[in-house]
C-alpha cells in the first residue's frame, strides 16, 4: 500500500503546476511508520532531485529537503545519490545575505546533511574541509558576525530560547540550524579527524580578554548563546572535536611544520590556550548542573588529549583548579568531576603533584556513594603518582579491605583494580599479605565472582618470597583442581593460568608440584578461547625460566612447537619468547637434540607479517647469541641468509634494525657471505635516500634514520672482519662508495664504537690504495682519508 501511495503522489506532482502541498504530503508520509522499507526511496529521490537544484524555488527546495531528511533518517540507501545535490546546495548559500525566509531551508538542509554524513565516504581532504567550513558558517548565523539580513543585529545572539522550540520565527530556526550544524561537525571529526584537524583555527579563535566577542568561534557560542540547548550542544561538540582530533600525537610546532602543518603549527598554542582558559572561566561562573557536566566532559577530553610537554603545563593546573572547586556540588556534577580528575591524574603530570593532599584523599574515601567512580580516581592517582600516594597506603588499604570483605562482587573487583595499580607502581608494596589472605578466603567458595579479580591481582606480584609455606600449599592445592577441569569458565581459567605463570616466573613452585603445574597449563592448550590460549602460552614461557624445566624439556619444547603453529599472533609471539627463555636459561647440552626446532621457530618469526612477532624473534636470537655454550658457527648457514632477507625485504624498520644488530654477532663466519651481505646492505642504504615518512607523527621517519645507521655500521663491521677482496666485491665497493661516504659524515657514534669504526674506515682507505680495481675519484679518496684521520683522533682520545 505504501508504494502505491508514493506512486500516486509523485505522479500527481509531475503534472501539478503548484507542487507545494504534494511535496509536503510526501515528506510527512516519508516520516510516518507506513514508509516502505524497500526501493521506493530511490523512486522518491528521482522525483525530488529537480527541486534541490540551486536555481529551484526556495520553498519547494525546503519541502524536497524535508523528504530527503526523513528518508535518510530511516534508510541509508539514498545517501550517496543525494549527497552531491545537498553539498552543492550548501555551497550556493551565502551566510552574509540570508533572510528570515531562507532560515527554514538552511535548517532542513543541515538536518539532511546530518543524517547523510554517517552513510557516505568522502575521499578528498580539501572537499571535506570545505564542507566543514560551509556548515560552520551557517552555525554562526544569528551572531554579530553573520547576523542575517532581517535579524536583530544589536542582540548578542539570536537563537531558540527554550528546549521546545518556542519563541519567534527566527529564534526557532537559528536554534535548529545550530543544532544540526554542530551535530554534522561532530560527524566530520569522528569520521575524518586528520582531514579536518586544520579547521581548529576556524573554530577556536578569539581571546578570553574580549570574552570571545572578537571572532566567530565555538567559544563565542559557548559564552554568549542564549539557548541552553545550543550551549549544551556546543560543549558536547567541543568534547568530540578534541577527542577525535590527532592532538595527542602532536610533535611540537617545529616538527609539525616540517611535516606540512605550517599554519596550524603557528596557531595551535594560542588555540589550546583559548580552550583551557575558556573552559576554566565557565566552570567557575556557570551554575546549571547539566551544563556543568557537559563542560566537565569537554575539559576531560582536552586534558586527556593535550600533550602538555609541547604546551604550557600551567594551563593544566589552572583548568584542574577550576574542576576541583566543583567537587561539593550535586551527584550529576560530582560524577563528572571524578571522571575529569581521573583523566587528569592518570598522566602523572608533575604540575598536579601538589594537588594530592590528605584532604583530597579523605574526600575520595569519606563516602560510600559513587564508590566505583571514587576508586577509579584513586587507582589513576596511584598510577600517576605512586611515590606520593605511598604516604596514604595505610588509609587506603584499610578502606579497600572493607570493600573486599563486605561489598558486592563488582565493588570488590574495583577494589582489586586499585591494588593492581599499587603493585604495578611498586612491586614490593606491602599489600601482598592482604591480597593472599583474601584469595585464600575466596577459594573456599570457588563460584564467587570475586575470585577472578583476586587471582588476577595475585598474578601481578613478582616477589613471593614473603609467602608462608602453609599459604602456598593451600594456593597450590586450589590450583590443582584445574588440572583436568573442563567446566571452568574462561575468565577463571585465564586467572588460574596467570597465577601459575607468576609462580613459575618467581621460581617458588616446589619441585614436587612442577609436573602438576605443567599439566594444568598443558590441559588448557586445547581450549579454543583466545585469551585462554594466550595465557597458557605465556605461562609456558615462564616455565622455561624455572630450574625444574630441565627435567621436562622435551615436553615443554613440544608445547612451544605446537604454540608456534597457532593462527593467533600473540600465541606465536609467546612461543618465540619461550624459546628465547630456554636459550637464556640452560646450557646447550640440555636441549641440543631439540635445538634445530627452537631455532626454526625463531627464524620463522622474523619475516612474520605481525611486527611484534618479528621483534620477539630478534629478542630470542639475541639471547641465543648471549649463551656462550652455543657456537655462532652452529647457526650461521641457517640464520645469516634469513637475516639478510629480513634486512632487505621486511616492511617493519624496527625488525630490520634488530636483524642488522644480530648480523654483527658474526665475525669470521661472514666471509662466505661477504658479497651478498655488502650488496644487500648497500642497496638498502642507497634506497633509503628516497624513502618518504609514512606517518604524520614522524614514527617511520625516526626508525628510518636509525635503520640506515645500523646498515652502515653493519657494512663497517663486515669490512673489519673480512681478510681479502674478490673482484665482485671490489666492483660493488666502487659503485656504492659515494653513498657510504655520505652516511659516514652523519654517523653518530658512542665511545665503544669509535675504535672499531675507525679501524674499518682506515682499512677501507688502505684497500683503495692497494687495489686498482676499486675506482674512486681523487676528491672522494681525499675526503675518506680526512674522515679516517678524524675517527682515529677521536678513538685515541677515548683510549
């Protein structure tokens, strides 16, 4: 029936010379529950598109926009098709000459764009910035900057005066324009944060000194808008803009300017100052609880995302002062104060250290209302300022003990989270006896929900030396029931595995219990749950550090080998860590027969697509080279070719850096691979001249610089240890000598490296003098000789 109604309306509309009523009826029908959920929306779109042209009658355009908005609200199918028409119409609107009759069009257009944006993908950053700029211009309608042709210019702002859109004609529609415009701005920042980051300059200009009356900014709306609803929406928009912008990755004005953000790099310090000063002022002057809560959320987002090492940290202090003055207001505001302070204290900024006082701690612990929020704040204070908070540990411990013993499970879990932060900050903290005591109480009632957080907390301890034999026996007896228990739910299994791993790592598992502990871990390997598999494989890596592992080495290596074949990267990574722990802990003779399997596991991890697996493989091989019972010659033929492949082809710079460092563990063994080693390193070194940074925060650029230095050091290491040159080597050396010299000039060396680097450069000069097949220009040769003399002089000073 719905489709028939649409067909009749659109048919009549095409034949009508005055389609106002029919468009209005169609819009109402699209909003109704009878609107069909299939392809009639495209049929309607084709009928209304002619009315969306910039040249169309404004009243007809408004009714057509209403149809589009109502359809977009219910269905995303027409979003792409209608987007061009909506954006084109927006571009045609001039906010400097919009009369009252145009306000309805603007409000309805922004409503349609608001529903459209989540369902389309815009590719061009310039077009995205232009769209935001056009939307923002309409948001500023009714202000002294864009008063509108028929508006009252003398009023500070014209907007809706109430939440139910009552008021004058222009008041109502200015309010709708601001609401849908601000919601659209939120959508753009959520979906395209990097593209619109440069628009900060547009939205946060002005100064507190002039009460933000000097620029058309969001802060102007926040200060001077009459409508509570609009001010609340502005505060919410501020929180979204700051949260989703890449502000937290800001590298400083100079670095950002070098990466292309020149204008923003100049303006951002002032914009950050405006945000901090503006929010601090409003927090001290506003009284409406709901609006204060929105302002506090915006302040929390700003505090959490501002890298204060690049800005004036006094701004943080000023803003937090304003927040703390609100802690005695009602629950709605107090909850927002807790959340904002939690974000502030977790960073450990030294500017807030003296905020921590007996009065603040007492205020947090004085009441049993909003306890979860209070404990969350307490845990972040401990995380950010562990040594300052140590002063209050007795007061905090007594309160936590009461929560753990007498509260409901969720509150008990929150109390254990606070203890977790204590342990992470100070592993030898004095709460160990209390935690263990509570664990032993809880294990008598295995099904209690509090057992899991209690075991998780226990697993964080690194020192179990103070544990009593009786308590350890009770704990081990409890763990033993999980040796062949398939019924335990995954979080409890994970907690048990964490405790077993922690006990193995601390080497407090007695000899007679080691086999049982290994069996507990082994029995969980077949469980399909990912977290269980990760914790099981991690526990195995800790078992490899235990002296008793020597007796069960074949079984342990079998488990490691199976874990290395797992599809999950974290399990593979833990298997490689376990292999490295065996390399580090035991004499080669303990696992000599299984050594090829362990080496293969590490070698397979080097080219892995997951970067962490590659790093862990490198770390495991470092431990292998550190074991004096393993001779380098035993693994040269298998390892050197893989290291060269990693250096030449692995996409991750950190893994390639580690591969270069590993290759320098070899000395005389390099002779058989000298030509290939030199060619791979020199080709990579030459190619790195043309590599562009891949990330705006400079991460790739940083590791690229380190990688080229490691390549050069490895080339010099090779020169230092090979005794003779073949014709192919001389030819390659001639080809890459200019590149090598260029990097030698920028090489940064430590005291230890100067000696052997000086020898390598001197040896290179001797080769050029000795072998005629090494072709080099006279000027380059003289430069190399001069550089060699410089290195030799510095090396002699260190000696």
